[in-house]
C-alpha cells in the first residue's frame, strides 16, 4: 500500500510561518539572549552515555574484552565524552555571554572540562558508595551489579554525581540537562546544585524531589515520593540572600525518610533521625528522633456504619 503525505496548501503554510515568525519576534523583544547558542540535549545525552561507559566499561559500556584492554577502551570513551562536553560547555558560556554581556576567557570551557575530568575518580567512588548503600539497604537486591544496571536510585546517582561538579564548575545548564535526563529516566528529580554525601540510597525513587540548596549527609536513605523542598516559590518576591541560597533542608548523616514525606524550608533533620511516611514537616528535628503521622486506625462498627450512611446519602 502506498502512503501519501498531505502537503498543506501554500497559503496555510505561509500563514503559519508568518505567525511563528511574529511570535519569535515578540519573544526576542523580551528575551534578547534567545538568539544565542545553547547546549544541545542530544549532545549532552551522548556525553552521559560515553561517561557512563568510561566509568563502568563492562556494566554500562558493553566492553567484553580482556582486563588488560580496559584502559584503552576507557581512554577512547573519555576522548569522545570530553570533546563533546567541552563543545556543549562552550555553547553554554556563549549563551551566558550573550545574556549578561559577561566576558569569559576563551579557554574557560577547556578549563572546566579539565577540572571535571580530574574529578572523575571521585565521581566513580561516590557512585560505587551509593550502589553499596543500596545493596546494604535493600534486602530485595541480589547483587551490586543488579543495582548498577537496574535500580532507578543508582541511575539517578550516576547522573547526579556527574551533574553536580559541572554545576559547581560553572556549567549549570549542561548540569541541569543531565539531571533532567535522570528525571525522564527514573522520575527522580535531583537539582544538580544539591550537595549529597556518600552512601546515598533512594529506594524505588519515583517522585523524589531534591531542591537546589539541599544538603544531604552521609548514609542517608530516602523512599519514593520524598520531597526536600523550599517553602514557597520566591519568584519575583523580595528575598534575602539567605532565603535564596538556603531554601531547602539539611539532612544530617544516617537519616531515613520514608515514602511520601514532605520536608520544606531550611530545616535541619538531625543525625540518625527517622521521618515516617507522609509526614509534612516544616521545622527542625533533633538527632535520633522519630517523627511519624498517627497510624491509620480501624473504625469500630458504629463509626463504620455512620460513614457508610453518609456515603450512601452523598451518592443519592
Ligand atoms: C524543590 C523545590 O523546593 O522547588 C521549588 C523551587 N524550584 C525552588 O528551588 O525553590
């Protein structure tokens, strides 16, 4: 069977092109930087794939050769990853230059890339520690390799451990593209600015949100739908630097936060505290404390019948 593609009438097409051109002109009147260069999503995605292969040649890179050949494979992946990363950082710096009239040294993208590359050993060490934390923390895990290959928490950790140094080195859009790739892939939304200690484990993970200025200690475990958020969108509201720079919680070492807990604002959850499921928390919690919602209760027969009657009336 042949397929035909409907071509719009010439006037339909030119009307649409004109309308889009006028929308672009309006937008650019308000946002002059929008004709600048930007980092490209596809390129950043390739960088992450190549870095994952360099960090974990066998498990994430598909390398099947001899151990003596690994370094060669890793070097090839790194050359490709760092070249592409430097180009995307150049695009980002061109954007900031256009937007803020700032001037950057011509070799700044190369410097950021070099410093990032120098930290890759630490990136691998941190992801390894997160994988080990998952193995210790989840009785359902069969092996550390299963975790690295399959667990959303490990995928989010890999992306965050790459994105955070890029954010700190001055490439926040490239970093944000990486964190959004993780969000697309896992439903775990960690802002690349968040500072997270080693042995971090997010179990299941779907719906977890960790904001830009959150500080998370070592050995912290979170379950699905946990939010470490800010108290209100500051938007254009007048705000002190502290409001802007310290919006999210501090979670100290060895804390566990169960599913659905929402912790908002610059509060401190003290060392080894446990936060129960669905807790809504806007204040500090001392070390070793346990904070819970009242447990669900089974209704006695009278209360149950009254509710049934109310529901029946509502349906009528
Ligand atoms: C996670 C969160 O608090 O989001 C709110 C807003 N994006 C902010 O960073 O303040």
